[in-house]
């Protein structure tokens, strides 16, 4: 998934991720352009999943 695809899916994914992982906060899910790797790292810390697994999950929404 490239950066543009990630951005397109991100808005759809935010709400679903918060429902699935209750300990995620709005600050955790704050996404600024060009920060997808930082965001994935934060999600990885909170969920224990790999970055690739998280990309696949976001892509599936």
C-alpha cells in the first residue's frame, strides 16, 4: 500500500480501530501527511501487531 492509498483508507479505518482496540486514543490516531510510519509504529506498540499486519487490517476496511 502506498502513501496515497493509506491516506484514502485512513479516515475509514480510524473509527473501526477505536472500536476494536479500546485503549487507542484520538491522539494515537492523529495522522499528519507523511507520518504513516510513525503512526504505524504507535499502533504497533498499542496493539502488538506487526506493521505489515496493521497495513493489511487498515486496507481491509
